[in-house]
C-alpha cells in the first residue's frame, strides 16, 4: 500500500522547521497584505472573527496534497460568507491569493508537484 503524499501544511512546516501548530499563524503572516499585518492586531481586538475567512483559507490550503487544488481553495475563499465588505474587498485587509500561490509554488513545486500555474488561481488577488 502506497502512502498518500504529505499535505502542503506538513511540507511547509518541515521546510521551515516549524511545529505543526505554527502553520496557520505563520501562513497568515506570510500571505497577509503588508497593510493587513499593520492593522490586524487592532482589528482582532475589536472584531475577533474578522479573519475567519483567511484562517479557513489557510487551513484548506494546508490540507492540499496537490498544487492543482489551489484554484478550488481560492474559489472557496472568494465565496466565503465572511469575505465581504469594504475593508476586505476594497482595502484588501485580508490574505493575498497571489502571495499564497507563490508560497504554494515554492513548497509544492520543489517537491516535483506541478506549481499552481495550472490551478486557475487568479494572479492579481
């Protein structure tokens, strides 16, 4: 019996020498827009659930076993009910799908798995 490939989250943590519990916070840090990193502590103080869509997106990407699955995760992120409003859509106080795509390509592309170019992930998100 062949073991299934490891998840993106497992590979990411291994590559960056992180414990598994650090995956979500580290991916948020790496994929937030720069302005989001500046205001996130204040927003979390007043609206603890504001970044729920981002956390769900990062967790979903962490469970992927193929880079080609990123497109589906991006679509779910865009349709997430908590991914609405002026701050998230206009000011982009959220995760960047383009940054996520780059991290996925860095980790999964190096493992011999096709990078997310074939995933249909938007390049400007």
